[in-house]
């Protein structure tokens, strides 16, 4: 019988709980802006003081590389992000440490530190090379989103024109290798066909680290009810995304229009010039926009997902620091207690809260990456 997984895990009397957010993009701020996460800031959505206020003690830090980084450039950028995070760990070992498995998460959080779980956000970051994937694992990376905005050479994305009818043979080998070495497969961003191919191949639970419900907001990044049921049958967990468009259908319509109008022209740059382009794009994309979404929309998605998948298969994957306009009432990661209070008001009990806010996701980490 599987244990539950999401954002909070209960420990013996006197011990702390573990709060997990399965997707934040804060590593970008560390690399691009040299953000000091030990200090509370008015910039961005996440820092260590706000993580503590929100009760999120074990976040997944996404090492996101835009898809216009190709081949070796994508690998270089991934290493730059990994190095930036290592600089944070080395400078502040009293506040944050790398976690490789569930036991690490429990040990680090029990000591009062933040347990950082590292993830890739885009299969293009392995440069079609299984050895690169294995080296990332040896560097402490424990999850990978199979695609991002564009298709990879071996998997179709939800926001690109289908090129492979899901996973290629090599893509299926990638899933098997991730299962073998103990890296979590993340199906946020993939096409519906890629999703079904992944579930047909994997022998381990998978996650949708930052996806919401398509029945409420019809965007391709969200999951249909059938997909949610299939994820639950696999033993996986979906982390509800707080991004504009993912929660509220009015915002969703605007997001779909933006996706349709995105240019597929990509910069023909390398090295520092490409990094400067990426920095400019990151600053531009993170400018706040008007939004209709509120904390009530987040509650509605959590509630819908629980009704479809069951309480053991729903978590939180906020996408903080990767979204420009969080919902009203959930402006940054320190506001998580407000979301818990809203769920309690809706009738969710404390054990339900424990599962949604960490327990479920920790269970998947334990089953895939080990104890």
C-alpha cells in the first residue's frame, strides 16, 4: 500500500513537518541576478525567510534552460545553474543543503535547514546523450521535466507542433534510464500523447510538477481528468500550478492567445551573448501583468484534482519565480498558510493538508530516488 505524497509529511511527536513545493524557478534569480536567498527581498517570490514563513522546507529548485539553448550550449547553461546553486549551498551551509533522497529531506529539515531538491526543466538539457543524464544524476539532480516549450529530438511538447507522435524509441530509453538510476520523471509541459507514452513505459511513479486542471482552465499545459486518473493509477502526484492562465479561465484565454502569437524565431547566439539575451528575456517576462486569478481558484483546482485522483495524488507546484502574476492571496511562497486555511475552511482535515503540502511528493521521492 502506497503512502501519500504532496507538500507536508508528518513526523513523530515533537518533530517538524516537511513542506514541499515541487517546482520553483528561483535558481534563475541566483544565476542571473546573484540573488542572496538568505535575505528577505521585495524581488521575486521566493527566498529562505519566505520559505520558512510559508512552511515550505523542501522545495524543488528547477534548473530551467530556455529551449533556444541548443546542444552543448544547453549543457553549459545547466552547469552554470548547478554551479550557482552550489555557491548558495557552500556559502550558507547553516541554512540550506542539497537533498538527494527522502532521508536527506527528513534529516536536513529536522535540523532546521532548507532541503533543496534539484530538477532539470527540459529534456533538451541532456543533449540526446544518456551519459550527460547520468552525470546530472551524479551532480545531485533528482528529477527532469521531459520537455519544455518546444519539442525535443525525442519527445513532443504540449505547446509545439507534434513531431514524434509522443516519445521516440530513444525517448523511451530515457524514461527507462531515469527509472533505473533513480531520477523522477516529470510530465508537466509534455503533449498528451507523450504523457500516455511515458506512463506505458515507466515502472516508477511520475509527477506533473507544475500543472493544473484542464476541466477548469483549458490550456494545453493543464491535465485532463483522464490524465489525472492515469497519473493516480501510476502512483504519481500532480503539483497545482499557480501561474496566470493555469488557474482562471479568463487568464487562460489570454495565455492561449499569447502562446499562439509567440515567435519561433530563435537567437543565433552562443556563450555570454546568449546568456545576456536570456537575462533580458527573463526580466521582461517577469514583469507583473493584470490577473483575474485568486486563492479561491487555487483551492478549486486542488479540490477538483482530489475528487478525480484521490487525496494521495495531489500536491503543490507553484511555479513561483517562473510566473509573472501569482493569484491574489498567493502573492509569494510566504502565503502558503493562507492556502491551508482556505482548504481547512472547505473541509480538509489536517492529515489531508499534510498530504497535499508535502507527504505525497515525499513518497514519490522515496519510491524513485530511494530512502
